[in-house]
């Protein structure tokens, strides 16, 4: 044991007193209680110091958490927005598909009605190609000679005449529309066999309208009247509807009408047609040989 001198003891005395006072203060603070709440003051002071330190840390931590949470929510919202857009596009495509099927069913229904009402056999065909040239109004169908299609067979759609077959292959055929400028057919305004307003309908290849020529100016022609085939051209059967009169100009009884006809079938938007498996009756050739009576020889 090391013995200290009195001088060294006096030097340590202030420090000992300070330690004793600090310990006494700590004991007093530990045992002291708040008058209102009854809690120990040292605990209140500890909570105050802890709150002073934790508040900035909690604020920063909360801000960072909210920031990353907002980023996560934004990504989630973007993903949901993308999914919703995809669903909307799918629904729009489905709606358009249903509308297309409805329109196609309606067109096929009209063709089936034509089959039932027509006295000729009707072959349903689909348009698979259109001539892009403005000079030729023609189309290609997906039925050919293997299905019974032949040259000059009439083609109809929606109850109206479309044109005729002008070229045939085993699987496809080409049809010339009525609007082609080289087309022509015998027609009558009004009922076949009753009306005398006969003429020739020709294509114009300009405005989607047809022109009817050689109708006498003495006949009564009105806008809206129906025009039908007469069957006198040797290609089309009689009674097929060509269209309705769109415009009619008279230049007096001595001159023929200038008539424009709107086709009964929508030639610019047809997708399905019906080929009439019709062949005109054979024409009897005109015998130009004239037999002259022979004179009997006198005996």
C-alpha cells in the first residue's frame, strides 16, 4: 500500500469533493420526481435529449422513405396505366372486329337472300383484288372455272348488278364493273315488258355514275326511277336492277334524254359478290341465204 503525504492529499481534496457533489447531484436527479406527472426528472431529461437527437433523424428518415415510396407508387401507376391502355386497345380491336363481323354477316345475309329469291344458281365469291388504275374498273374474285365460273357471267351484290366476268382461271376470275367505260348493256326504265323507255347503259369511269343513252325524249323520265336489264344484249338476264336515275335532262321531244344513273350496288366498297351461273340461250343465226323458186322446164 502506497502512503501519500499530507500535501498530496490536500491536492486531491477538491477533486474528491467535486466527485462527491456530482454523485450527490446524480442521486438527487435520479430520485427527484416531477410534481405534476410524478415521473423521475432524469427520465424526462433523457427523453428530451433523445427527442432532440431523434427528431432530425426521424424527419430525414421519413422524407427518404416517402421519396422512395412515391417512386415505387409512380412506377406502379405507370405500369397500371400501361396495362389500362393495352386493355383499351384490345377492347377497341375487339369492338372493331365485332363490327366487321356484323357488317360481313349482313352482306352475306343479303347474298343468301338473293340466292333464295333468284331463279338462277348463285355462287358466293369474295373480292381479293382491285385494279388500282383509274382507267380500268375491275376486280378479282376467289372463284374460278373449277367452281363453274365462265366468261360473261353476271355478277351481283346487295340486290344490284355489279358487272360481268371477263377473264377466268381455275381458281380466280376477273370481273369488269359497270362503271368501266367499255361496258354496255340493254336497259329499261321501269318494269320490263311494260315500259317503252329503252336505252343502253354505259360506264363513264369518272364519277362512279352510269350513263343511259338513246332514251327517246317523248317518254316520261323522272329522277329516282329504277332501271333494269332487258336481256336483249345477250349477256345479262332480264330483270336485274342496274340502279336509280340520279339526273335526267331533256332537250325536247326530238332529242334523247341525257340520263345519269346511280348503281344499286356500292361498287367502290363491295367485298362479297354473287356470280350468277347463267348462260344466255343460244342465238339462232340469221340465214341470209334466200331460196329462189326454180322454174320448171317445159317439156
